[in-house]
């Protein structure tokens, strides 16, 4: 009998450890390259800060990512988001957990007090039925025993994908799109999103958090596109 949980989500081979969701040879297909621990740019060594950060410094302080947005990771993320392959959430969350562990070694990353998934506007979430960032953040919160907070950060209106807009439309698109009213006075926060593309949405959220006294913002993402 083929129960999905006991087969690799990529090659469909039976798995020795069901909960992992992926076999070791497919895991090796992920091209996990060193990256900048601040902005996420691909580098030859793991380091904090790079030329790209100097030109265009992100508002967050640290980033953790599994790899670049390329196959097969890009394909898994796509299946997870658009084909409602819900069981992929734990597999992707587990890969992100390994990336967090790696960042603890490579960048001496200190774990945050709270994990906050990037919210969707309620209408969008209602249509989709779930918030993909929250699905990723939930198991990580359990595994690391760090509280998950889905209350403090809210999306107050719908926005359009930044990639579809011109520069001036982009600025208006995100204006006052997020509201941060923390239920506790957090100092170190991890924001979770499935993919970080231009980074402008994340920067906009960071501005709100910094205004409320957050000292360190980490971005945990499956992939930097
Ligand atoms: Zn496989
Ligand atoms: Zn950088």
C-alpha cells in the first residue's frame, strides 16, 4: 500500500524514516551554497555582509534560507503553494530547520524569542484556505520550542505582488499595508515567509517592528529568489 507519508515527495521511493518526507539522494539534489547571512546573496563562503548589502542594506539583520529559488526546491514550493500538497509543509519546514541549525554554526545565530509568520490579507487567506508562511512556521515553533505569534502582525489591506509593479507603484502598494501591535515587548524576532523576492515587503514589515523597539530581526525563508 502506498501511503504518501512513507514515500519520497520527489522520486516516490519508499522512505526509511517516514517523517522526513524526502530521501537522502533527493536531499542531495538541493544545491545548498554559502550565502551572505545579512541579505542572502550567494557567495563563495558563509559571511555576514557583502557588496550587495553595502549598496542596498536590508532593514532586517539576519537571514536564514535553505537555498536559492531553483529546482528542485522551487518546484516543491510551487507544489506546496498552488497544488495544495499540504504534506509538503513539514518536509519544507524540516529543511528550514536544518538551515537554522546551519546558521547557528556558520553565523553564530542566536535563536529568537518569538516566531512571526508574514500574514496574508484575510480575504486572500480565506480564498486560499491557509497561510503558507504559518504552515512552515508552526512545526518549527514546536521543534525549537519558541512561541508562534500570529496576532501581533497584521496585514491591513490587500497588496499586489511587487514584481508586477513599476517602481512608483511599488512604493504606494506597500504603504501602511502592515500593522504591528505587539502583544509582548519583543527584542529578537524571526519573521517567516515562504519566499523572499525583492525584499521590499519584508523591509516594510521591518520598519514597523523597528519602530516598536525590536532590536534584532531575523528573516527565515525557504528561498531567496
Ligand atoms: Zn527521493
Ligand atoms: Zn549581503
